[in-house]
């Protein structure tokens, strides 16, 4: 990510404590999450996070191939994090590189912590994270999207995973660094957490921080994680909240108008096996 | 379902086709609805996401400065590549581009190059030294049949929205100059029936495939026959006529 | 049996309530119960369950499923049953007298069969059988796949939903627990059946669905609703 220069006179943090994009040190970039955006994939999600655009898809559990990757007593998680060639300012050659390999690995490990792997021996859960547009924090956006995709695919988990990064910019600890801040700042700490228990399932750091600064960074991140978790939950609920109104519209096309009914949601669960002739 | 197509599926599709019916109710010469979203990716100089039915393809166009090829010193450079992303189908495997991916990239590339959609001479800045280098990257997101057409529409749409960044040259940005709009229309042959824009199930049992790319004058700019089956000459002529007709309507959507 | 208005719950979400026991789709930790899946909360008989909204099919003994032959051995066929694992169908569990090595004479790769889940061991290895009444190789007709999570809705309470569809369309319909549905009948009737199935799949959560489907089909078949 070289070749960039900070514009002359531009300060990462100004006298009022405002960052280049106007945010305060503890402010998140705007985030939008949508679940179930692809048809073929068993689970999927799309996240816009600041200027990041990330798509995640999940297949599985399915038989793990090649056979020698299988584990007899549990499922394995295979993750592919990839940046599209057009996702960055200087086109990136298609295909994996060392950076994306490492990120794929730490993301797979994060998900391996929360998925009930023992329920599916010898299988693999495939998580595919595609960065369509990058502006720093892509692995966090990717994990956040991947979690939603995993839930959308019906994979049993003990919790979702939320990821967000904090760091140090212009001497000030800041939440959710953008590209310029990541390039010219002093430190970046991406973190992935299972919100219910606060278990950290992903943690990386590069740069220079005192222990106190690290604590402050983590505090910002944990706080933000709670907000992001709400967005993940909303996305999943919206996906499956079918209103009776939609059904009425669909039926109106061909059938007479339905009787007046109290709009509420219900589900019939028939414990009997399938009906045959 | 697994990639294997059952005899049941094959025969039920063929039976319906014999009665002129397609699973989604389309006529034999009718493509699926086309939706285009341009400019989605801000880091690309041009981008477009296309939904052809449920097939979902995203193309990004990157423009940078570079050296021309030694044998064409006055010409810009155009490179097309395609990725059949594993998220798009359980049948897409990891690894370097498959033969299918390479074929798609090359056919899309030929359609653009042979039609002189982009005047490569206009991409020359300093002959022999500095030219615009265009990368067209095709990213398949959701596979439901007919990647040739979806990819080609997305590539053209991305080119129509592309802006050459003048910053490094100290000049204004300017839209990528486009001279022609080639449009590909793919037909699949199942038994003796030929249908346009094969959906997933139709493509899975197709014996042969023919992609015909025409320009705004109805002239042919590229053709590609695929799979192991064959076409009769009159079938090819019909495919050309269909491509001219269907291509016209699609061109309007791409140029919007 | 108590029924409550159901909410969509996500993995890790606490499921509160006095004296509840953890049911399917849940897990307990530290004395509390949590959802393990994306699904609908369903409290019944003092047990809290989460009914999945999505996900693969997990074989249960006794389920009738539609499988596809993906491999053949000298004494068995291997079936894809839309589950994380393929299921072997041994020649001895078929309705035929199969000579050693002659499996290909009875079923070929790609063939669809209606089978029943015979056993599932601790390692999730599944065996299926074709030796029950009504199990057979499927010929003709059309196959539609729905999300396995929607199958109970498609079947309805005691088969009420699928019976309603059969009454109108007069089609033969096999609903496999694994989400595969086989339909046979006149082309227009099969088309109507497929349409209704897609509708049910999309609106599986709406209440009053059975009556609405009935009206829809009644109108389509021009009978008094």
C-alpha cells in the first residue's frame, strides 16, 4: 500500500481532536449490513463499512476435500479472504498473496472458536470473503460479514463474531482507522470478539503502543463491537421478517383478497416424518 | 444438488422444451431480465455489476500508466481476466484460473478488442514510452448460467462508466473514449432445440453453445462455439439474427 | 401446549424464561440457555427450542428422503442426500436381487431414488434403505429443491398443507425431509404445484398460510373458495 503521500499541511488529528474525515477519536465509520444477498451460496452477507465494500459467502458443512484435510472428530473451517484486483487504488494482481493467506488463516481460526465443530466430523465449512472496495479494516469488515453469512447458512454457533480495529493516529488513540490513518498512524490493533462472553478470538497488533494506550484502544473497540453486533442481528432479523403484507400483495395477483387477520408470525413444526403416498 | 444432472431432470427439461416451454416460462429466444448497476466500486476507474436473471457478475476497470508493447508503440494496452469466485457456486474450485475462466476472459476480450470498442490509439500518450493500460477484471459472484453474456455486459457497462484519471499527467480526468458497443448473445442447443440465455439447469444439459457478438450496425465482431455438440449452418445463421435483434435491446440497457 | 408469538433469534442470544429446559437448536452455559442457531424460538412443554430458518439437512432415523446416486461400488451405491455426508445404499437394502458387481444394472449415476434413513451412528455415518413400502426409483416427473428448514411448513400439521395441494392439482407429490420434492402429473398441474411450493417457501413464517394457499389454489382451479 505504498506510493501514497499525505497532502501537505494535512494533519491526522487537528486541534479540535477531529480526524481527517471529521470523526472524533471514538467514532465508528458508518456501517450497513445485509444478509442473504446471494442465491447460490448457502449463507451470505454484504457489508459497507466506511468506504469498504465486502461480500461474504458460506458453503457447508460439506465433505472436506481433499480427504487428508478431514478431521475424524470434527469439522474444519476453510476461509478464503481475497481482495478483488479493482478493490485498491493500484490494481492488485488477481490471486492470493502472503498477506491474504495470513488473514485467511486468522479468520478461519476465529470462526473455529464459535462454530460447534464437533457436530460435523469429517466435514468442512467454507467461508469466502471478497473485498470489492478497500479502505483499511477489511479483515474486520470481512469477519463481521462472515459471521452473518455463517448464521444465514444455519451453521450452529455459540455466538456471532464481531470484529473492529483501533489504533493510534497523530499521537491519539483512535477507533476504526481508515486508509490514511492506517498508513500514516502509529499503530493498528484489529480485534475479533464473541460478544456474549467477551472472548477474543482474533487479535493482532502492529506499530507502537504503551500498555495504557493498548487498554484504551481495546476499550474503544469493545464498545464499538456492541454497536456492530446490533447491526448484525438486525440484518439477520430483517432477512427473515416476512410481513403478512408481502404475502397479501403476492396473492392479490391471482387470488381474491384474504380475510382480515391479525398480523403476527407463527410457525408450525410437524415432528412427523415426511408424508408419502 | 450435486453437479450430476439426473436423467429425470434432463428428460423433464427436454419434454418441456419439445412443447416450447422453458422452466421459467420464457420463450426460446427470450433472455432473462437484465439489471445493471454502474459505478459501485469507487477504487476502480470504472465498474458495473450485472444481474442477468440470478447470475451476478461484477466487473472493475482499472486504468494505469505503463509502457506499450514493443510491436505496437502507438497503442494502449488492454488485459482482461476472469475469476470464477468460489462463492458463486459449489462447483468452482480453488486455484489458478480454470479453462472455463480463461475462455470467458478471452471471449469477452475479443468482443471488445475486435469491435474496436476502445480505440487503442487514443490511449497512447507518448508513442513508444507511455500509454494507458486498461485492466478489465471480471468477478463472478453468483452463478446461474450464461457467464459469457453476463460478463460481457458487465465489462461493457463498466467501460461506459470508466474515467481516465488525469491527475498523474497533470490534466483533467476524462471519460474513456468508446467508439462501439459490442453485445454478445449466447444460445445453447439441447437436442435439436436452440434457446437463448441458458439458465443454470439448461446450461447443465446443453450439448453445444454458441456466443455471437454483434455491434450497433448488426455486424459480427466475435463468435465462440463451446461444448462437444455441433451446430448446422442454418442454426448458426438464426443465432446471428437473434443476436442482432436481442443485442439491440440489451445495448440500450448497457448504454443507459 | 403453550404457544407464544415467535421471534427470530440468532446464535448466542439468551433465551430467558422461568424453569425452561434446553431443547434442540440451543445450548446451555453457566446455568443459562442460549440459541445455537438462526431460527424461530419455540417454547413447548417447558422446553425451549430453536427451529432453524436455514441450513443443511441432518439425517434422522426414519426420515424419507430423495437421494441421487453419485458413485457406484460392487455391492452398494453412494447417494447424495443433500446432507453434509453422502449415504451408502447397500445392495442388500434394495428391493432387488443384486449380483456382486452388477449394481449398475439397477441404478446408474444420477438416478434419483426415494429412500428411508436406516441408521445414523455417533460419527454421523448414515445408512439408507429402499426396502420399505413406497420406496422406489423415481422416473419421469419433476424435482424441486426447497430449503430443508421449510419442509415442515410444506408438509403442514399432519400433512394438511401437502394434502391441500394434492387435492387441487391431483399430482403425485413426494416431499423428502431433505428438501427435495418430486412432483408428477399433467404439465399445467405440475407448474401450479411448483408455484405454490415456491410461495410456501418464501412465506413459511406467515400465519394463516394454509388457508391462503387453499384460496390461491381454489381461484386457480376455479372452484368456490
